[in-house]
C-alpha cells in the first residue's frame, strides 16, 4: 500500500474527533466469511431471489434455512481480523463514536466495539437472535433447534426466522434513522468493504459527505461511489488496518 496515502489517512484520523465506521461484507472476508457477490460468495450457489427473499420465506422457509445453517456454521467459526480490531482500537482512543454495519456476523462486538461507548447500528440485523414472523416472540439462538428440522416453527405455528433483514423486508425500526444522525455528526467516515450496491444503506457515506465529513474508503476494488472518497485505500482491509493503526500510533 502507498505509504503516503496511509500516512495521510492516519493524519485525518488523528485530527478527527467524531469518526464513524461503515462496514460491509468485505471487512469479514479475511475472517473466513465470504461476501455475497464475490466469486466464491454465497450468491454464486444460492439464488438470492429464492434463498434470501422474505416473500419466498413466507411461502416456504426451507430454502432460506438450507443457506442460513451453512452461514451460521461459518460465522460461529470466524474470528475478528485486524480491521475489526482497528475500529475497536479507534473507539478506545476516544476517536470513533459509532459503528454502522451491514453485516450480521457480530465480529465488531467480538473485537471490542461498543465497550468504550460507541453505538453499534446493525442495519441488516444480527445472527444472534431469532423471532417468530407470526406472533413476534423472540428466542435466543440456543433456544431453537434449527439443525434437526427442515425449518423451525413457533408454538403458534408461525415460521421462525433469524433477526436478519431479507430482501423485501424493512430495516429494523429506528436503526437507519440513528445511523443517519451519526453520519450527520461525523467529522470522518471510514467505509470498509462494501460494494455500496445495497440501498438504503449505501447512501450513508453521501450523508456524511454532505454534512462535512472527510471520507476514507477501504476496499479491495472500486465502488460505484468512489467520487465521494477523499482518500481511497485500495487493498485487503485487514492488511490496510494493520499499517494504518501503526501510522496512527506513531502520530499520537
Ligand atoms: P458485497 O458483497 O456487496 O460487497 C463486498 C465488497 O467488499 C466488495 O466491493 C469487495 O470487493 C470488497 N471486499 C471483499 N473482501 C475484501 C477485503 N478483504 N478487503 C477489502 N474489501 C473487500 O457486500 P455489502 O456491500 O456488505 O452487501 C452485501 C449484503 O450482504 C450486506 O447487506 C450484508 O448484510 C450481507 N452479508 C453479510 C455478511 C456478514 O455478515 N459477514 C456476509 C455476506 C453478506
């Protein structure tokens, strides 16, 4: 990675006081969780219009659960990588105030995000809880047998679903609104590992930019919104965060 760009990003981080991170599936690929659109991604084997559609789930949840069981096993085996830890470290330094993520894997929390007061906004929900789509009852992940059945069913006969957002579903109440407010307050937004193809999450960097934040993009490839980035650090998020945090620590 270009040392000058890393140093420039580090200077911006050190001079900022309200950093917001915005992460997508790409931050977790180095932890062993494939993104959806990459060549080994889940979408190459599971058609999202069937396996991740809320309308389809309401008719037949078995396809969704076939895919989700695989994803849960992968997520349970995954550990945070230097990008998750770097974000948690910036919070500990008092710089980073909010973590906005499209991910459901809870690796930010496992890396220590949220411990020093940053708020976490999981735009697409989280894999750690289930709910009945009929009566709304919530269940802990270990309260429901999902392995020995085609799909789990509630006592009320409704289908049980993880509290993750499928295509065709609304985002969890209040979460997007909270994330927008954080982007309005941010003096620096760090976007890590999102293709920025999924709406409405993908307009958050432009909200931060409009309200005056400096924007840093960290991604393995170009995105459709690159013109928003003041600095684009191109490469693997874990590697880049390792260098970036060293440079930040040299400056403080
Ligand atoms: P995406 O799959 O559309 O895009 C991922 C982006 O990250 C791509 O631009 C890719 O080039 C980049 N990337 C991949 N590996 C990277 C790395 N090591 N370093 C830097 N960049 C890397 O992801 P999205 O924009 O988050 O949208 C996909 C949706 O799927 C999201 O809504 C998310 O909820 C969900 N999802 C979540 C997980 C998870 O929780 N880990 C995994 C897969 C999908």
